[in-house]
C-alpha cells in the first residue's frame, strides 16, 4: 500500500459497529445495503404496529476514512462480500475503473459464479 492510498470503514451508528471496506466503491455498496435493510426493517415493524423509538435516519451507515492501517487490515480479515449482498457483478465497475483487485478478492473468497 502506498502512502496516498486511502482506507475506508463503514460506521453503523447505534450499535457503533465498524466494518473495514476494501475500497471506497465497496464502502458505498456496503452503506447502500445496510441503509436499505434498516429502512425496510423499520417500515416492516411500523406496518405491524410496533412502536419504535428509532428512525431510519438515526441508523444510516456513514463512510469514513480510516487512519489506522493496522486496525483496518485486521478488520478487513473479517470482510466477506456475500455478508453485504455484494455480487461479482457489483464489482465489475471496479474493474472498469481500473481496480481489478476487487474482482480478484471476490474470486479468492470462492464466491464467483
């Protein structure tokens, strides 16, 4: 990794969970998946008449730069594309943008078609 490489994490407010992302594009996909899931869950609970003290806006993921390369690398060992609903097709944009490493990482997970 060169000195200009930026590292990204996805922060989930509420439980205060932090997840490392292999790239900014993947962080965007992770955020979208989480946000969609939270919005759907809250809407479903309200449709059932459940009284919730939270709103979706309070639970939306935040993409942040990470300034701790060692911590990021450690968190990244737990990352799996499939946990976020990210498919190989989602990563084709990475290859088109010149970052083939994302698709290669996906293949290393054994998650290819």
